């Protein structure tokens, strides 16, 4: 008999994870869409003070409803969002898993459109939810007729729509969100539509947020994270805004006291510094646009992006290009459709190192005829 008694569908499956290398191996790390700018000294000091205060109470369980954090997140989001419409967890990954635990399950369907975030099928697998994936157009926009028809045909209980999309950076128009909310509401499952705005703060000017649609669609969920714009990837704080009934449903599946007192204190301190932290987002937007222009100037194709990364290609042997960059100390992500690579936006110095390395690699490949 095989040991341990792992579920059959999990046998042989590799754990999720991007390559994790030391700074000695890859001094320029541009592969996991981190914010290259850490919290400011003032923000770090505020976090340290808040955590020190929380440390004096660690003999007690934390506020199970994390009331102060929900109120602060609602205030940050605006759009009329109230605290009873907010839910938070340990990163948007746990938020997504809780949504699938609550609304997925056996004989239910979760649906998205490829290319899409590579963790979505794992959330479905882990909750014994059938995973169905449709397709996007060649420019990675959503084919709305195809999406509408697939929702009507498969009647998903959960539709997952990243906007900006990972790994392409493509944002969804509000008309598409409305159409899919209406389609999902009309199915036998009355499915929820999750718009994953993990990179929402990096949207280009004029690109709307699905938060605007919350009053119109009770089956709409908008998720966010503090990992990216707030430079808190190490704190693991994600959250959502939705109808209060959806938040109440998630309470059924959450683990007791799932957000520690330290996590809550850290997130509240960071929110007090939101204006200064988001100032770095403006710098990253500008650096992203410069990077996209440069890549296109090299004759490469780059997906239009509203995120803090760019998907670029295409390469006959993308792994060779990825390895060539790594050999020069620059780590990017080998993800997305065949032939494409994704680069996170770093500091100006890091992006210059990326450009120098890619120039060398492309010149070498041209000489080799690859």
C-alpha cells in the first residue's frame, strides 16, 4: 500500500512555486511581481511599534472579526464600501481558497479563461471543484461572446476573472464584468463572479475598478492584496469586498482566529501610511511604461499591461533566453503561453540591468540563429 495515503489526484503533483534563488545566485530578482521598494523608515517604525503593542496581548486570541482592520480597509477602498462588506485573510491566496471552500466543492464548477493565474486550478483541485478553462483572444482580451456562452453552458458556481490579468497584465472593461455577473446570476448555480484585482493599484489612468459595480451586482466579489502596492508581501494580507451575505458565508469555512494579532497590527499600521506607499506605485507605473516601450523598441511583442509586470516575447526557445538572463544575474519568470516571458518591474537600476542582460542574450541568439 502506498504511503502516505495521499488523495489520488494529488499523487505526483509538484508543489506550486516560482524559482526561489539567493541574491548571490540572482542579484536582480524580477520574477514574482514584488514591490522593489520596502516600507519607508516611518512606516516600518509604525509597524514595529504596533507589533510591539500587540505582543503584550499574545496570550489572548486576536479579534476574530478583525473589526478595526475591516473598517480601515473599507475606508481605503472607498466606493461606498462598508466594513460588513469586507473580508480579509492571509494573502489573497487564502481569500481565494476560502471562496472556493464556500462556493465550490463536489459537483460544482469553477471557471476562468486562459492564460490566467496558475494557482486558480489548484484552488479548484484542493476543494474538489471541477476546473473549466475557456480561452482569451490573441491579444489576451476576453472574448465576451465565448465567455458568456461558456458560463451559460457550464453553470459555474465561481467565475475567476483577474483584472489586471496575471500573467498578461490585461484589464477587464466594466461592461465585461457586468455581462458575466448577469450571466452567472442566471445559471442554475447563481454563481459568484470574482474579479481578482491583486494588481489593481497599478492600473493606468482611466482604467476603472470593478468596485464601481458592487452596488449593482450582489454576486460580484472584488479581491485585493497588500502584497504589491503596499509592499507587504512578507506580511500576507489579502482581502475582498462583496455583499455582506458573501462575507457571512465565508465565516462558515474560515479557521478560528485565522488572522493573528500581529498580522492585524501590521496591516493597520501600513494603511496609516497609504499615501506615501502608493507614491511608489506612481514610480513603478512610469518604469513599467518605459520598460514596455523599450521592449517594443527591440522588436519584441509586449502585452498591454495595467500591472507591475510585462509579458514579452515571443522566443523560439524561451527557456534558453530565461537561462541566459539568469546566467547574467537577472531572474524573470518563465510563465504564460509558449514563447513568452514575464518580467516584474523593479527599480530603475534593476530594469537597466535587465535591459543590458536581455540585449546580450538576444544578440547571442541572433548569432546562433535561434
